[in-house]
């Protein structure tokens, strides 16, 4: 949930270079949200899956364990390289990585994927951009495909001095009620499950700054 559309926005790059060599660094985003992990462990994820804003791969290996193939994308090339290096060798033949900006047209043909997965990112976009992103997700999804996303709401980030912390300039501030209403409209032609969760207050340390974080979030599953 705490991950960012652009890793550098959070003040820390999960991968660094020294003399052109890639150095592995532990992800500041943790292993993943418990509820999302529990859902993925029990979900049917067969076929070809697209992992949008995969970052350094918190959930990607779990997708690879179940799916026939996974295309992992992110705007941060170095995060994707870390994802690739962290992928167990037995799954690497099933993995493809592509640098992708969510705000641009996806470089995939229509109806290419059996499933689309996206976490930790969508709440950073305004509704106009979200409509475009969801339109692209729907375009590349096969008939009877599945969409799994999370969407953070009611976010509170406070530095240790009490000041608000923002990941990006003009970051939207969605409430749970507003986000649910919007997502229901966007996926009105889909069969949806909406699960509501919360992240209790915790300390996030990006390496450059430390702040308190808490939020509510939606885990949405949509089938066409």
C-alpha cells in the first residue's frame, strides 16, 4: 500500500549503482499487506497476468507461482531490475519486464491478459487519469478475465515534527466513501467484490525521512 507510482517520489530508490554495478537493497515497502497476501494465496490466478506498477516485486513472485506467465511493469527501470534479480530462477522463464508509464497507452494488444494486478499506486492519480488507466486495463483484459487492484483512502502521513507529508504534488485525498462510489461507476459492467481494510498507524522510514502513516484501503476484484 505504501509503494509509489514513481519510487523516487518517496525519497529512496530501491536499487542503486556503483561503477555500473547493480547493488541489491532491501525494499522499504515491506513484504506486502496481510489481507492482499491472504487473498492471493487462495485466488485462482491461472493464465497470463499483467502486474502494473510492480515496483521491486513485493507480490510478483506469488503471482508467478500461480500464473502461466507474468508481465511486470513499472516506470522505474531499476526497481524492475531488482524484481528480476529477486525472482527465483525456476520462475524467470515465466517473467517479462517492461518499463511502462501508466498515464500512457499500454504497449499491448487488445485482450492479451487473463488478469491484471495493480497495488500501491492508483490512489496517487486524479479521476481523469484513473478513467484513462482503467480504460487501458479493460482494453488489454481477455473476456472472462480478472482485475485485482487496491486503492488507498483517508491517508495520513505526518513527519515527526507534525507536518503533513505528500508523495507527489497535488496528491488527491480520496475518502473511502468517495473511492467506493467511483470504483463502482468505473466497473459498473463488471461483477465486483469490494473488501475494506485499514492500515494502523506505523512508522515509515524511506532513508531520507521518517513519518507516521495510516490509511484505509479497498481491495477490489472485478470480473468481466
